[in-house]
C-alpha cells in the first residue's frame, strides 16, 4: 500500500465552538488538486503526538488521499477553555466535525480515528449525530467508563487510574507553567505513589490536582448514577465502525461491549480486530513473549481501506471477509469469525486437591469434565485455605491491568503460599479457546469483604508459566458464610499446545494493579493502609459450584 501523493507542510488552524472557545488543530493535506475526505482525531495530549505511539504519522494518512486534522480538545495543548474529562466532547465534537466537513478541499465526508481517550471522543461526537460524520474507528475504549474503565467487577484499577490521573494533572501544570507542581507530578509518574496512606488518593494528587477526575472515580462505585453522565449515549446512533482492541488492554471489556451492542442492531458493517497487544505499543513483543511478525499492527493499512470505502466509495477487501478477526496466541495467527465466538460450546473443568493447593504446585489438579458435566465431586469436598496478608500482597505481573502489561513467566508468584494453583495434566491434543473465560468458586472469607484474583496460564514442559488471561473481583458478604462467586476473566483467544498444561491461579490480591482490599464492609474504595486486615479465605475446590468454563472454538 504505497502513498499516492506528496504532502504539503503542516498547517495550524483554529475554530470557534458554539460558546466561542478557540480550539486549535494541525492540518495535513495531499499536495494535489481536487476534493478529499477528512480524517479527524481529537485528543488531550498535545496534538503533535497525534497518537503516533500506535498509529502512523498523520502525514502518512494524508499521503493516501486524506485531509488529516489533529485537534487539541478544550483546555489541552494550545486550545482555549477548561479541560474537564469528557464534559465538552459531545458539543465540541459536533462543532469540529461540521467545521471539518466544510474545510477548503474537503469532499464533505468526515471519518474519525484514535484510541483510548481519542476513541471516546469519536463516540461522543457520534452521539451528537453530525451530518458530516460517515464512519469511525474507535480503538481501546472504555465504552461504559464505570465497569469498563475505572473498575473491574467492583475493584478499582489502581495502577492504571492513578497513573493516568497524574499524567493529565502534569499536563495541566505544564500549561499553567507551574514548575513545582509539574516536577512533583512528573516524579510521581515515574514511581507511582501506590504506598501512600490511602493509595487511591495519593498526596501528590490531593496537593496538586484537587479537581482531578480520579477523586470522583474513586468515590463513586461503578453502578452509581454518576457514570451515566460520562457514558456515550449511542442508542440512536448508527455508523459503520471499525473496532480495535487488545487481549492485554484494560479496556477490552468496553471494546467488546460496544461491538456487540452495535453488531446487534446496526444496518452498517461492524468489524472487530483484537490483537495480542497491551494499551501500547501494538507490536509482536508483548511483555516477555514474542507473538511473531503477524502480531505487528495491521491497523494503519486497515484504516486506509476502511475510510477509503466509506469516505470516497472505493472497494475494500476487508469488507469481503468475516467481520471478527482475533489473534490466536500460541499459534500466532489471525483467525476470522462470522460473529463474536458463541459461548454455547464450552468446556468445564473442575478443581481437585488434597487441601494443599497453596503449598505444593503438584497438589491442585484441574480436571476436564465431559458433557453433560455430571458432578464427580467427592462426598466430602476438599477445602483449600490460604491467608491474605496486606503487608505482603500478591504482586502484579503482566496481564491487562498491570504496568507493564502482557505475558510474563509467573512461576515464582505461583510458588507463593498465598496463591492456590490447579494444573491440568499435559494436554493430549492442542486446545483452542476463543471468547469468554469464566471461573466460579464456592468460597468463604472471615472478613465482610475480600477480593479474588484469577489467572489462566499455560504451563510449559520446562516449568515456565505464562499468563493468558486474568480476571479480578471484589465481593462483600457475611463473614465465614459459604457463597458462590463468579468472575469473568478478560476475553481471550489462544491455542495451548499438545504437551502443555493449563493452570488456574487464585489469590486475594494483585497489587498494585488493583487496590488492596482492606477487609472491611466497603464496595469500591480503600481506607488507610494501616486499617487493612489479614483475611483467611477458603475454597471448596471439589464442589459443583467451583469450576472453570472455557469457550472452545
């Protein structure tokens, strides 16, 4: 896919919004006569960056026959106004799209692209339904910010949330020329203050960013009415969308939620591509694993096809193939599906042990059950008990919520006595999993609140253990009462090779990816670290309500 045009020097332009706030943008144009469609990105990190951490430079897109506009959102970069998370993106998005559609040399059609916050600005602009907006490509979006971005099954994503809040606060300090605040926040970004008295509200944010969005996020559980005000309302929106996600990205739940909602009702194509990537970069090296050359991002080339079709009526090969394309880790290849993998074809695996799954890696067993999943539990279920000590919580290593994300050898973590492990025999044939992974546990804790961290891994013959997908949940209840808790892990697609084994690891912490549960009767936040309580937990591992469900495709 070679460029068609040379590109004119970058031009900086401005618009005035309906409330007379100036928004600044850089415009990249093909050096040619004629009308061209517009590609728009609206972002809060200084428009010169232009999301080049994952996308080709705007000039590359311009060379393929697009007018590319990269805009600073309100209160960021050199744009006027006050930045408030998502607060102005509906109206400002509408005004910008309509302005872009009427730029000199525009053919009147606008597409939007971008990931993370830049993906959300697409959804908010689409909510306003500007006439010029014809197609979008939202990538790695926390569509419903409460359950898809800030929280996971009731647990606050600490490392990602605090890190992002400090980054945005530092940019605010830079724009205000507050050198003291910027330096303090910059230093905090290099060593996140997750050991403050209240890690969810570190001193540096209280002092230098008292109006940070994160103060609201930590105070509102994911089911609070607050979240509705910052959730894109797309019920009346129908556009062609190219959805992009990553198996190790913390916002994949939002990508899948958005795709499924749109695919169920849209008259336009909805395409979904999920690679083996973390939030950034999108390359073949993810954590400590190399997923091969096929894992290098195809998204730039796909977006050229996508927008050339919807904005200038060119044929697109990607519309002639199945709409769902998932990277299968292990075989390291892309697989095409006609729809999001169904959960009807599922394998059920049961846990078994002598009660020492936390003490000996060979004690806990993962046993595959044959349909119709008849109960093979012993008359007296075995019980595995372990102790969560907040002084030394199980540390984060990779997955989708930790920094850095990705796949790592977690054999040393699995060797801790506060981690239960259940491992299958070596697989007689390769196992392919695509879609949802779910773990149900019949368990109890001696505190009114506790967390469950679940990791599904492949165990190789040499003893290395690489995580495939993870899930986390925060639960409240009556101390010492047996209850069944279900945790949906991050969706995934992998092939576990013949001779390898599967392993489920269970702990009560994954810190600092998630805030440590102090063991008190709360649902969403954390009090002082010094108030955290030691928690004893137990799982009836040979119980019909304790199992692993895999979607096999």
